[in-house]
C-alpha cells in the first residue's frame, strides 16, 4: 500500500509537477467537452488546422518577449486562433469554398508564417520544439490562472448555449425554422474551439493538440448515445488519460505530450475492442429482433 | 367592431393556413427553381406535392420554412407574414439530410421543438418536459423515448419528427418525401398519424413521388415543375393530359378495362 501511495505522491513533491497536473486536469476537462462537438460535427480537421494556425501568434509573442521562455503564449495564440476561425468562417459562408479547402488554405498559410517568424530567432530549434510538443513542466501559476479563466469562459458559454449548439449540429433546418442565429452560433463555436486549443497549448503542444481534443470524445462516443452523457464520459477519460500519461512519462522518462497522447489512444483502442466484442456477442439476438419487425416492401417497377 | 367590417383578428382567423403569392425563389446564379407560384391551402387541408425530380418541391418547402430566401412574392401563414411565424411551420426534411448517427435520443429530438419557447434558458422548463411526454404518448413513442435516433425504424423516425413539429406548436406541416425508404406498414402508420392531425386542424403539405397515395389520401394535389401546372382535387390532376405536362415521355399510361394506370419510373397510380 505504501508503495502505491509513494508511486502517486512522489512526483507531487515538486511544485512545477503539481502545476502541470492541474493544467492537465483543466485541459482534459475543457477539451473533452468542446471535443464532443468537434467529433459529432466532423470538425477534426478543423481542430488540427486551428492548432497549427495559432503558430504565428505564439511566435510573435516569443519575438515580442525577445525569445524568452516565459513569453505569454495565450495572447498571441488566441489572436491567431480567433483570426483563423473567422477567416475559415468567412471563406466558407454561402458555400463559396468547401470547408476542408478553406481550412487547408488557412492552416498551411498560417503555419508557414509561424515558421518564418520563429526562424528569425537565434534559438530556433529550442523554441520550435517547445511550441510543437509543449512543456508541461514549464507551466507557471500565472499560466494556470489564464487556463482556468479561459476554460471557465468556454464551459460557461457552452453550458448557456448547449441547446442551440445541439440544434445547429443535428438539424440546420430546425435551427433556421425557429430563427436561431445560425451563422453567429457557428462562428462562436469555432471561436470556442480556438480558445480551447490555445488554453491547452502549453500542455501538449501544437503537434499533439488534436489528440486531447478528439480522443476522449471519440472514446466516449463508443460508450454513450446522448451528447450530454458523452461529454461527462469524455471529461472523465480526458482527465484520467492525461494524469495516467503524465505518471507514465515521469517514471518511464518519456516526453509528457507523447506519453499522454499514447495513453489516451490506448484507452480508445481498449474501449473500441471491448465495444466490438460486445456488439458481436449481442448480434444474434438483435438480428432476430430486426427480422421479426421487418415487413416485405413491394415496389412497382416500370415494365419496358 | 361592426357587422360589416371584420377586425384584424377575424381576418387572421379566416385567412388561409398557407398562402403563396407570385413566389419566385432559387439558388444564386441559377434560373428560379420555382417561378411565379400562387396557391393557398386551408386549415386542416391535406395537399400532396408532386412533380419530377428537380421540379422545385424541396425548394418550395425550404423557402416556406425560411431556409432559402424569397426573390419575389409573398408567403403568409394564417394571415401573417411567414418571417414572423417560422415557429408555426414544422419542416420535416428528407431522410438523407439528417445525420442519424448523432448522439441524441428520441426524447431529445422532440424536445428540440421546444427550444424557441425558452430560447436563452440553459435548461428545459417543467412545462417542456410535460409537453414532450404528452407528445410521446400521443404518437405512441413512449417505449422508444430513450432510444438513440439511429436505433429506430424509418417510419418511427418520421413520427419522431412529426412530434417535434408539434412540439414547436406548428399549424402547418411540410413533409419532404416522408415515404421514401419506408415500408408499406410504416407508410400507413404515418398516414394514420396525419389523419389525426388534420382532424385537429393542422395543415399538411407532403411531397411524394407516389401518385397512387397522392390520389387516394389527399384533398388536393399540387403538380409542380418550376411553375404550378395544376392545383386541384386528385381526380382533376391525375389525368394523362395533365400529368404529361410535368413528366413528358417519362409517363407511361396503361388502360386496363375501365381503369387507367400511370407509371412514372417506379411510382404508379390508378385513375
């Protein structure tokens, strides 16, 4: 028992690790909730693109701070993220461009701009690695406060507009019929995804950000069939996966971002296999039921 | 109020449930998908909308539901401009326009119809729950209330969407091809539900390719091919010379004794 307690308590002796764990709890929770909308609306590519599109903003923050590691990533990242979301929303309004094309365009342009800005710094490789793969151990008390504030804002807006977000995600025709501000809600959701990504950027970095956004939600989707249940399960998976991944990285001496993502992916795989087996075991009974309820459909065909 | 001059309220009470005047609409860049359409439908009336693919049936529904803007003309619902009464229009889109894998239960879908009543409240009110429960019972969906929408049959899904439209408080129901991909038993169940609704004074416009059902079960038929080609009782519309205006060579006419049969592709009717 003592060994088990020591296993969990030992890393907590360090203040920077305690801050890192708190950051993971916050990031896991926010990403899981917003990630559910990303998964059910098929916005995974958008999430990945946004995570990369924040790079120029983050890079500008670095440059403004003279390349200091303590530079505030949130301000620049948030600006670039919101700008990217608005650009994509603008390019896709009225079906002028297909969504994936607009996302691809904005994504590569902004990412390239970010690389160009960072390349002007003398510590190019160090900075790029820090931004791409995150630095969970470098999270300050101030970063935590900003994460908590941004996370609370995202959760509050999602909670207040939950009904509206569900309607525009499930059936746009109803949204129009009852005169919801569909375009405004769509843009707002894209902005919320941007804020979520920026809030979690320091935990896992740009390259692995998408995993935090979609893996817990995808895992929860396999286990639930109502959106609010999916959000609850995704939050549990997101937080537990984050913490487990962190402990794994501590004891296996692995980069924390990679370890967290691999832990979450393993959880998804386990649930997927378990669900597939469960469905196979239940199949004979459900087949019998569906056969019993089916009736023959007769269709008149044209005789030539 | 005097005997000779009806008040504004009386005008609304006696106004058609749906009135369309000189309506032109369509997607940008195209010629009008519907052109100079004028018709009106009374309260509790049941109208079948028929016409070949691309005739503008879905476009008409989307315009009335407010999804596509009007280019020219007017639409009124119960005497009021349609833009001020969207909640009273229940629109049931084609099956392929809905993501059936979406994680919502039957109860959640019906509840969506109540969203405009407590628009900016984050929670549902007790009256919303009561109304949804009553609709589940009325449409015989109680046993399916907590099932995911993908786990019920096509016919049941149509009834769920009818329940959602009723939860909206709709007095005009627009149903876009609700019989497509639904077996005959389920089609009859939908018709039985519509019988009850028309008795309650709800107006129904239903797009279908099934001319047999249109002729049998509807008060009037609107034959559409961008323009309105006919709008009359079924006996006056389901006739070779009238139908050929819309379907042209695609229409085959069979004579079997005193019966005339019309076949358009896979869909037939007797006249």
